[in-house]
C-alpha cells in the first residue's frame, strides 16, 4: 500500500491539500481527492484567479478553464472558456467520463454542463469586480470616456497580469496518480484567450508509469514548451521530480533568451509514482506550494532557477 501524497500550487493550494489529503487517508482515489481539493479553491471567493470571484477578461466576462487526468488509464477531460458554471474541474471530469472527447469549449462546454445537471450561476462577486475596475490597465477615471482601440491598449506586460493557477497532484494508497489544473485565466485577457490550464500536456499530465506534473504562471509560455509533458518525460527518462522541474524552468529561461524576451514567471510541480516531490520556478516568481507527505501539511517556497543557470 502506497503512502498518500498531495502537492498543489500557491499558498491557496493549501486548502486543496487539506481537503485532498483527508480523502486520500480515507482510501479515496487520487482523482476523487485532487478534484475535491481543486473545487474547494474554486469555491473560495477570496481567490482572484481560480473559480467564481476571479478577475474577468478585458470586457468583464469571467470564463473558466480546467483539465483532469487519471494516471492509471490516461483518461482525461477538459473545458475552456466555460461561463456561468461554478466548477470547471467537475465539468472537465464529466467530459472525460461521459464523452469520447478530451476538450469542450465556450458555449458547447456550457451546454454540455447544463445537460449534465450543472446550474447556471452569476460568476462575479462585488469584491472581484471592484478589483477588476481598480486594476484594469485602461480603467477610466470618473468623467472619462471609455475607449479601447485594440489589444495594444493593454499596457501592462503579460507577466504582470493575474495568472495564478491551482494545480493539484495526488498519489493514492493504491499507487495511482491523478491530477487537476483549474483557473480563470489571465485577468484582462482578450475574450477567447485560452492558456495552458485546460491543455493536457501543458498545464497538466499524469502517467502512473512515469509521474505527474503541473504548471502555473504565464500559460502562453508553458504551452510553448509543453511544460507538464516535458517534466513527466524527464522523469520517465530517469530524472527525479526536483531535477525535472528545475530543467523545465531552465528550458523556460532558454526559450525566452532565444526569443529575445524576459523570462516569464512560471513554475512547475511534480510527483513520482514513488511519492517523491519536486517544485521549481523561474527567477522572481516567488512560487509557494503546499504539500502533504508523511502525514504532515506544509507550505514551502520552491527553488528558483536563475537565467544564467
């Protein structure tokens, strides 16, 4: 019987770990546990980048992205651009279990959710909308006429936008891995933008034979290196989770140099079939992660990989 382990991104991931670890110690499956943990974060209105209460896109719409994956079977499901449905991770699981597809988007994802019994809900909170207005890159001042001329009006660099994702990875007593990645995406994003979070292989990947990995940060850059697949394949080749995460951050730096841009703030977590854990980030990310291992829940800071390393 394997020792249960859970790891999740960011300080708010501690809530996910608390929920998931309890379920794993009761003998629940990794997939059940990590999705329940992710839903706890999705339902927390104080989190501005996951679930209801998050900061909307450029025109004030709040859409959610999520994917789930079962490391035992490689079954997976995802939704992107899901609007007015509370739990993107739960809908992603239904996509996995009830359809022959992996990814549903936009209105199609919403109609599927309704057919599965999910309720339509208003996603905004007063605090979330207030913060969106106050921090909008082109927020108008009282008395000013609102005017947008195109994507160039978004003046903040993408690395400064709110983009924290909750990714939760778990190992259950049966030795099976499961993972979930869920987010509202970048605040102030252009309508229709999709990042790495609902993309299997970018925001999440899980395989009992090699390990599980997840990402957080600027999704465009994670997609560019197929981040989670990259970490898992490094583990398949014999690297420990920590080394695999550091190598992914190093690759992120190298790709940024190649493209002539500043390295983005991104981070990776990993979990091996043996319960070994890894976490690393690019420099300046200030990435924290929560973990449950050996019966203890901790909030830790990940190692940062400098540009010249």
